[in-house]
């Protein structure tokens, strides 16, 4: 079977930790921030871990 190409769009959006977990950034943090509470904006800044079947699909598209 030939090598799979890395899906570059996915590669730019996620990062794999040394333990193999997939980390992503959260949405809704770019504009229209005046109406969002401080706590909500603070939570948007933190990264999130991708779990389950979606994580498996991402690893496949990255060739990991």
C-alpha cells in the first residue's frame, strides 16, 4: 500500500502531544468579543483535547 499524504489543513489546526493526544484550539475567539463574558473569553483561550472516533480520524488524516 502506498504512503498516505498528510492532510495539511488538519496539520495546521491540531498538534499531537508527546503522549499521543490531539490538542486543538477553541472556536469563537476572534471577533464580537464585547458581548462575551470574561469567563467565557478565558475558557475560549484554553486548548481542548480531541477524543473518541474524531481523534482516530484525525490521526488517520495526519498519517500517524
